[in-house]
């Protein structure tokens, strides 16, 4: 399988599932399915249900130090954040969350480990 943002995120979730015995908090990490092509009907329905453009890919709803939880926007290779993603990251940080962009599995894994150990 060719490496992509999706495969890097799958590797991260696999790592979380394997390491939940070391870091039980990892059982709470979840993906926010904001990406993908949808029909006009499905897109409108999801927006009415609360879907918002730019929300980060992953959330670990575990407080640490001065943070309410961790949000990660996954990127890989030359992937860049959109204007909406940057706005969400800034707003989440202003609200007391740690919200970051991680390029690939390794950076995301290190970010999670450092966050959990705060």
C-alpha cells in the first residue's frame, strides 16, 4: 500500500491499539470523519447534523496539565493545512486544548507520548 495521510493515520491508530496496555488513555482516541467526497444531499445532511469544515482528524479527550485534551490534524508528505484547519487549530488552542499538525505517523506518535507524559 502506498504511504499517504490515510495510511499514516491507520498506522497511528494501530500503534494506539497495541499500546493501550501501556497508556490506557489511548482507548479514548477517535477519528473525526470530516474528509471525503459526498453527494450534495449527503453533504447538506451532514452539515445540518453538525459537520464543520476544518476540524482536526483525531481527538484524544484526556486532560493533561493545562490542556483539556489533544487534537491532531494529520498530514503526510507535502500535505498542507487549509485555512479552515488553521482556524480550528488556533481556536482550539485558545480554548485550552492542545491542537497540533503532525506530519506522519512518527511525529503523531511522539506528540501523543509527550502529551500523555505531561
